[in-house]
C-alpha cells in the first residue's frame, strides 16, 4: 500500500504532461518520420521518456525523505542518463551499438557506485520454499 499513492501520483502526472509534450513536439516539428525500422504510418512524437523521468523525479521529491537522497543519487543519475540516451537517439538516431554501450554504462552507474542489486526475487523465478 505504501507504493500505491506514489505510483498513482507518477501515473497521473504522466497522463497530465504527455498531451502537453505531444502538442509542444508537434509545434516544434520534433517528430519521428515513418519508414526504415519504424512501424508507425504517420509523424509521431517520440520523446515520451522525458515525461516519465520528470514524473518519477517529481514523485520522488514529494514522497521521499530527502535525507536519503545521497543513497539514491546514482539511481537518479543513471535514470537521467538513460533519459538522455533516449532523447539523443530520438534526435540523432544513434546506432544500436552506441545506444547499447551508452545504456550499459548508465546501468553500471546504478549497479556499481549506487550499490543497487537484487538480493531476492520474491518468488519471481522460484518460490523460496523450494529450497528449504
């Protein structure tokens, strides 16, 4: 239950901000053209990741104890870098190798200095009682 309200806040922020971003991107002609690897048939704004990251950060500022920010700074840095990589890919059409290398580096920031790792999958792959 403790995650439900922050999740709903982030979700509704996205619902509120995405139409605003779509309108802005159409006005500035920052759209993705059909063709090539794209499957859409008309010009489509493709920078929705910005809204997702902004809503996560705003929700975190509202709900998180800011004294614990220092523990999560690498998580937010990695999240921001992933957004920047997606933004760059939308504008510059990065090669798959460049994008993969960049995402790998951003993920290492979260896992390495951020010391964020999974110690338990809570039965996602198996049930804990299978090993008792």
